[in-house]
C-alpha cells in the first residue's frame, strides 16, 4: 500500500512539473509573439481574432466573441478597428440577409501568414539542439495532449 502512495505522490509531482513547464512555455511563446507583433499595426487581441478567421473562415461577431471569450461589445469594437484598417470586412450572409459575417481580407491574411512564419522560425531556432527523434516525439506527445484536452 505504501508503494502505491509513494508512486501516486511521484505522479502528482510529475503532473505539477508538466503543468508548470507548459505554463512557462505558453508565457514565453506569448511574449515572443508580442515581440513579433510589435512590428505590425495590430494588437494581440486583433491577432487572435485574425487567426480564428484565418483558420475557421467567415463567422459572425457572436461566434468570434465565443471563440475569444470576449463580450459581444468588445468584439464589435475590435472588428470595427480591424475593418477601419482594412484587415476584415463585414458581409451579409447570402442565405440570410439579417446575418452579418466577418470576412478576412488579403492584408489580414498577409499579416497572419507573416507572423505565424516568424513564430515558426523562432521555434525552429529553439529546437536546433533537439535530435530528429526528440522533435518527432515532442510533436506526437503535444498532438496527443491537445486531442485529449479537446475530447477527441
């Protein structure tokens, strides 16, 4: 019985270490992302909004609000500023004229593409001392963790 308690304690300690490492990694990635964004005319929340539109396509302000965990009014202001900067445009849904969707324009796509490429280069530079096997294992384990967290 004592062995189980000791093993359980080690597992809890390991999970605590994993959580801490993930938190620190997320913070460092976010910090580097903000450094990259400082060379562009968009804010971090605008980047997140553009990224959702880039990955999931046109959506309503309500859908974008839910994905970003922001109030509807905050998202409306965000979209207003992005529309003013010609990153997105509001378009009426052809199937239901009452529905307005946010559409990503070429300039928004260009910014997202450039920023993501720069983030990937940053990560590639960090992984330079990892073996090919370590990189594959890291990718597989992160993908597995991501799928488990999403309930897939």
